[in-house]
C-alpha cells in the first residue's frame, strides 16, 4: 500500500528505509509536473540534490518524471544548496519552479522533497493542498529526457555582489566554516577566500548523515565548530545546515549564537549600513529581541504562523525587508523570497568588517542595548490520539494565569501563544505531520524560561491546572 503523503511546513520528509521510496517520489513528481504543466506548459523546472546518500538518484528520477509531463527539466550537475537551486528558478524568466531532494537539517536516514515556485518562494498552502488531493495512489511509470546544468557559478556571483567585497577584503577576517557535511561545503569557504577571508573549513568532504553529526546548526551539533574557533583564534564560526538554507554561528569565545541574535544583526546591517527599510516578518516562535530591535530601527513587525511559507507569502505582497524563523532561516526580500544561509553568513562577515568587531562583541552590544533573555524549545512526543485531542482542544484554551503570570495577549493563530506584560511568553504548538508538540518559551533567566517550558509541557499533557 502506498503511503499517504502529507507535506509539513517545508516539504515532505520520510525515512529512506520506510516511505521515502522511488514510487512515492515519482508520485509527488507526477503531481507537481501535472500542476506546473497545466499552469505553465513547457516551462523550465530545476531539480537539485545535496550530499545525502541517494539524493542524486532520487533527483534523477524526479527529473525524468517532470520531463515526461512536457516540462523542460534541468538537473543540477553537482550537489547544490537549496538557495542556489531556488535562485536559479527565481531569476530564470522561463522557470515555473524547482524541486530539491535533500536531507536538510534532519538526522541520518531521512530525505526530504522541497518545492519552490517560479519566483523562488516556498509552495503555499493552496498549492500543497491541491498536490495532496490530486496525487495518484500509484506512479504513472513514465519518464522523459532531461538536461543537466551547473547552476552554482551564477548564484555565487549573485550573493558575492550583494555584500561589500572591498570592506570584507580590507578587514582580514579569520573564520571557521562548518557546512556540517552538507551542500555548502566548498562553496561558502571558497567564496569567502575569494573575498580575502582566512578560512578553516571543517566537516567537508563527507555526506551530511555521518553518525557523529546531525546537520542542524544548533547545540550540541556545533560543538566541533566551537572548539575549532577557539583553537584557531577566529573571529567567528559560520555554520549552515545540510542544504544551507539555515544558519547558525559561534562567536570568538566559542559561544553559540542563537538564530534570533543572527537575524537581529543582519537586520541592523541592512538598515544602518544600507539604509534599507520595510517590514520585518517573523513567526510566532521568534524571540522578543528581534521585535524590539525592529521597532527601534523603525521597522513594522508582522507575525505569522510557524513555517517560512507564511513569511514568503508576506514577502510577495511587497514592503518587506527581511523575514526569519527561530530555526535559523533568514530571507532578504531584495535577494529572493526565501531563506539563504550562505548570504546570511556573508552579511555577518560584512558587519564584522564594517564595525571592526568580532561576532561576540556585536552580540554583547545587542544585549546591552535591548536586554538579555533566555530562549528555549522542547519537543514533546505524545500518543497519536493524545496529540490529535490537544490539537482539537487548544483553540478553546484561554488560561487565566501561567506560572503566576497573567497573559496580556492570547493567540490561537498556530497552537496557543501566551504573551505576558514583561515580554516573556509561552507557545504550545502541535506538529502538523507527527504526534509531537513543540513547546517554546522565553524568559529573563534560565530558571524563568524552564518554568514556562515545564508549564507548557504539562499543559500539552493535560496535567496543568487551568
């Protein structure tokens, strides 16, 4: 029996030894090909893959299926970051979209199919629902002829032209680059070297599903980068996930820098050094820090549900400067309506060059000006029926107090988010694709944060007194 395909916030994910099979990949490619051929007959579609085992083979299969639908299918000739594939589609006037086969930030054994539209944005909910509803129970079993192309050079030239190359070159920076065995390996390090940066690249020359690493740019997986930065005396460590659409960072002291802090720094660079303006779009799970800095810089903040597809939809409306999510995805509207971890790394280098300050000093200045908070997330696995019950009940939950705090704002936009008067908050959000509840909280101390997280987990289990 073929699997029922449900897309998450950024594509369809499954284990290679379970549902990520040739038949299911062909079914999705059939549905995508039929949709795009109906709307954009004969247009170009780009297909890419990262370094994960079997990614190339599945990409080749998808390319053949898409070509059979009458589309001009172009397969990347080598592993590519998702932003590079997305950029190729966004800047090709004949393209209707792109399909990426990647392990992304997931553990070994998983693969994911990501769908990007012709403007580079993530497929919206209407497109996803149509694909899920029209997907055939079995693959059609036909394949056509596709062509290959090297899409990397044009993309690398585009991101390099986005930053101040002379300022970076004059700063003589020394950084550690950790592509986590993923698709950015070689590309980001070589580009920085061309810009005059001294680079020590780690976790290169391997696939992104090694047993000693999960390609997610968060602790503890950035530990090797933290050690290397200290050993090298580098001003920063720059980390990208398996397909390089997310960023993590380490400062000169070996301290992990949270994506919210990175987004705040990137936002400051865009406004203060480039005189750009526009809205800042964030998810419900984004830190208070980003909102405070956006408001201080004169940028209006728009809040959307979790998932970059909602941020991308706002970018397409216009008037957006930057969008970001708590998982490290940062998109700059002037570049394209999608995340780009490689570009975010370059902008951090530009900021360090122009301020003549290492990454940790820049973060310290942020916290001195806007306050220091403690952010955390827990993933709570429930029985499937309990998770479904919670999903049904949460829209009606409106607690009078949590941890002695009275909510000043209650949002049911995506789960349950409680915001308190002192800018602390709690979010309880059931996953849309698995029996997992994600609990987020931000406090002014680790203890306060953990108390909120404990309460959120108890609320999800149904044991918190309301």
